[in-house]
């Protein structure tokens, strides 16, 4: 477990780098948290406020800051303790959502979540599970607005991960990731509106 501490700290600090704020300043000359509807420094607002390249760079760097600490930790030893892997998986999301460089404010952690799970490659099942659940609630059983879709996605993905993934570290890690994202969503001051549910092929 002691071996995991540098990777946990590295993951949290990398996660705390809010690339959307940097790239929005670069491309749009604006503070993304001030001009976006929900004040979220994430990839979707980077696309909306800064344009295509701002969004693409934010998405790539947000995923990368989740991917690298997990990948490096997994390469550091043949056998990884469950708690160590779980905390390394969750650290970038916690950093992104509660950034030490921005007064413990941050984004929602969606892109970073995918980056962390992709760090388990070549086992892509964890990332695919989250992606499939997102697609189901975006295209099949369409939940809107996005706030509720994200909330339901992470709630449903937890038991799916428990059933379909055997690695205890990944299971616990995703539980911590989901808890962090859900906590941030529930504490959000954004305008949430009323939830709507539609069948995709009928809408």
C-alpha cells in the first residue's frame, strides 16, 4: 500500500489541473467557469465556449491525466493491493472534482473517469461498461437533461461493474469514482430542470 502513495498523490495533483480553464483562456480569452451555463470546467463546456480545438484538447488532456497515473502504477509491480489500485484509480477524479489549485472546486469528472478506466488496458471492460451504460441512457432510454443522465449512469454502472468485473481493485476504485461524481452532482448549483425519460426510437 505504501508503494501506491506516490501514484495516489501524483494522480490527485494531475487531476487538479483543470485543462478546460487553461484552453478556454487560450482559445476564447474567457474564464470558462464564468461564461458557461453551469460553471463546469469540463470538456463539454470547452467545446461550447471555446470551439472544436479547445474541446478536443480538453477532452484528450482530461482523459490523459486519468490514464497516466493508473497505467504507471500498474506497470510498477506485478501484484497490486486492492486498496492501492482503488485509490490510484479514484485519485485523478477526486483531484479534478476538488482541485487543490482552484480552491477545491472543479468539474464533474466524466472524461477523467474514462481516462482512469482506460488505464486498465488491455482490459477495456471497465471503460466499456461505463460507455455502454452512458449510451443506453443517451440513445435507448433517453434521460434528459444531462445532469440526470449522468447521475443515473453512474448509479447504474456501479452494480454493473460489480457483476461484470472480477478485479476487486477496479470494483472498489469505480465505487469511489462514482461516489465522487455523484457527490459533486448532488452538490451542484446548476439549473437542473425537470427530468424527462423517453424511448430513443420513439422520440
